C-alpha cells in the first residue's frame, strides 16, 4: 500500500527516476523544485534520497497550518494567507494588502494550546491588547523554540584587567547556590573611535542564547572589581527573574528583581561609584 510524502522533488523525469533507483546520480544541471510526490512504500525504501542544497530547513505540518489559517479566515471574514516562520525576532507580523490578510507567525503557535491560538486570532484580526499579553507570556515560556543565533566570534571572558568567568563563578556560588546556567563574555570592542556617548549599556542578557554580555568599557584598571561584579550579578538576575507584563508592556525590573538587586554586598557603594564616574565611562 502506498504512503504520501511531501518533500523536495527528487528527480524531474521518468528517466531520472530510473537512474535514481539504480543508484546512479541525476545530472546536477537539472532544476530541482519543491513538489509533493507519491512514493510507493517498497520503492521508497530502495531509493537513495538526495535533497537539493536549497531544501528548506523548516518542515511545517501543513494540516496544522491550514487549521490555523481557517481560524483566521473565519475571524476576519476574508481571504487569508498564513506563512509559518522560524524567525527569532519577528514572532508575529501581519498586514492587509489589497483586501487580503497576510500573516506570518512562528511555528511555536502550531502546537499552542487552544486559549493561546484564540488569543493569536484576536490579536491578528482585531489588535486585542489582552490577547497581546497572553501571547507575550506564551512566547516567553517557549523561548527554547526560537532558533539560536550563530556565533561567528568566540566567547571571551578573560579580559585585560577583569576575568568575567571567575566573577561569574564567585557570584553564582554566593548568591544563587551555583544554579545559574548561563554563558558570559565581553562585548565586542569598537574598531573605530565613536562619538561621545550620551548613554551606555553596561550589560545585557539574552534569554534565547542564555548569554550575558558585559561592555568592554568596564575592562579598565580604574574600574573597580566590585562594580564589574555588580553588572554581572544584575544580568544573572535577569536569568532567574523574568520580566513581568502589564497593559501589554514588559517590566524588566519587577519588585522581586529590585529587592534581590539590593542584596548585592556592595550595592550602595556601586551606586555611589557610578554616580561619580559615569562621565568617564561615557568617554571610555
């Protein structure tokens, strides 16, 4: 009995199929395009499947995509074109063009529970603010489904004056019982001289990559070790305490976060040093 398989086209002619069945390659010059083909079960087991280099990396369950598209079509009472993506930044985008709703959503929503799917439909078709908060919570809980960014540069934790990995280990043991499982690195040093800054972001944390970055301006002899340690501690708190949401906005420093922040041994000393040295940091 045959089985249905959806995959990139393996050959483009009957002769090509014969050569594939005999183990001989098909001429590379032939165009390879995506198509749905039917392969009998026994024959399929004998074929040496060769996928073209341009084959997609994301394989979408078409039935689930169509089911979600139908829900959107019913809600907006008009034609809908739904695309499923693996984009790590634009999780949900939509626009109306010539009377057609074009929506692009991350594949995590194909396995979302019914209340989340309903919120997605309300958000895309009506811009529902309450739905937006529900979707944000679901995205936060499913960050592991987001594609990880390729790292072209290696992680560098040991600086000229401060060793971030050593600081991370000491802080992890002292304040988190060694349970923070994250990576840490110095940020990239600028290759050209920048204009005088008005603000400076001394640290950042990526929940998707579990990566803490510390601004290289802090890798200076005149920057005290306790100040760099505080920046690392602050970003580690982001790892263990997620931001809270209200009225569709994200509060990255909820009350629990601020309370834990004050537990840092040199907290008041850090604030005083930063107040006195912020100008020098901006020029660094």
